[in-house]
């Protein structure tokens, strides 16, 4: 009984500290439903590319969801894997990367000058037949931000938010990416350089990068990503994380009325991933989620 009481008191203390954290200001300065384009809009355009991000803006997303990795020369670039996925990659000689060789093309062992020689927009994607195929490279985060900011300004659109995942794990430290502290510092250097601190969310399945971020950059919004096979209770996940994140971002299959209530009671927004069905989007909105991440942001409807 004592352990249970101590645990509950610990969660209450975390909740209280979160309510005074400036990161808990509503996303984008308002309480509007957050329409997030997964990897830009990878159901329609090549993933994590500038072309895809700009298309997502045209569709009307409020947040660009994207993935960050680190190159050998310490550049932050956008890629779902820290290597060249065989599903999307064409080598400099025009041949396709095979599944057997993809992990040998480790971005953390390549300078960005080499990375940009590989095309990730022309190969037909086996899971997204509707994707428009265009020549594209894995872009630097700073170039993404410059392009997006210039584009929204030219179109007189409201600035978007950036939801950037740190693609890291304990097993990958020193192999596919630096340790969490260095990873976060490299990422935050770009965020600060481009002055988008108030419009960035850092998300991760790896709590270590979120914990470091919370300790050193407490005003930055955070999102805890949760896999559909994660059997931990919501309370235990928060206990293990050690603080209340801005957003709880579970696989959409995990969302229940109880989970939505638990998040809102703790002062957390709930934004599930990755929802590619209009009926399911409607169902989740009815449950009260605060946003949705989708490969097909056109399913959200008009701007």
C-alpha cells in the first residue's frame, strides 16, 4: 500500500510541475485540432523531402511531422531510418538499393555531401502507390526550415509547427547516431539558429532524448511516442519518463475513451499516429483527441 501511495504522490508532483511549464501553452497558440502530415505527406509525395513538406502545407496541415538523423559530419537531416531504405532509394549509378545492402549505407558513417548523391523520390513505393514520383534527396533540417518559412510567407499562410522525431535507441548509440545528449544538442542548435523554439515539438520513442531535452530545454514541447505493442500502463510510462510531456502520441489502436481522459486529466494533449482512414479519423476526433498524424493529410478535409 505504501508503494502505491508513493507512486500516486509522485505522479501528482509531476503533474503539478507540468502545469507551470511554459511548454504547456496550447500548440500553435490555440486549441485548434492539430492536423499533422506524417513525414510530410508520404501517402502522396516522397517522405521527408522538401517537396513533400510543401505539398502538405498546400493541403492544409498545421504541423509537419518529420524524422531527424545525424550524418558523420554532424549535420541534422531528415530520414526515417539512419540508413538508406531499399523501398525508396536509388543509388548514384541509377540502380536501386537492395534490402540486403541498405544498412551498410549508414548515414552516420557518411558525410552529407555523399548522402545527397542518393535519390529518395523516384523509386515506386510498394506501400504508397499514389505517391507522385519526383527527384529528391534527404534534406538538411536547416534547409527544410528555410524552405518552409519562405513558402508560408510567400503564400501568406499561418506558420506551421515542426514535430521532429529523434531517431535513436540505446542499441544504436555510437553505431547509427550519437548518444542522446549530443543528438539533442545538434538538433537544438538548428532550432535555435532558425528561431523556431516556440513552434517545435521534439518527439521520440526513446525517453532518453526527451529526458535530456526536458532537463536542458524545459520550454521546448515534447511528445512521447508509444508503440502498439507497449503493454505498460499510462501511469507507468509517465513514471518511467519522469515528467509530464506536452503530448502523448500512441499508435492509434491504443486510443480509448479512458486514455483520452487520462491524458487530459494530466494536462497532456493526445495525438495518435498513423491514421490513414477517414472513418477512423472521424471516430478518433469524436473520442476527443487533440490531433492526428496521417500519411494522407488530405483526409482531414479543407484548410
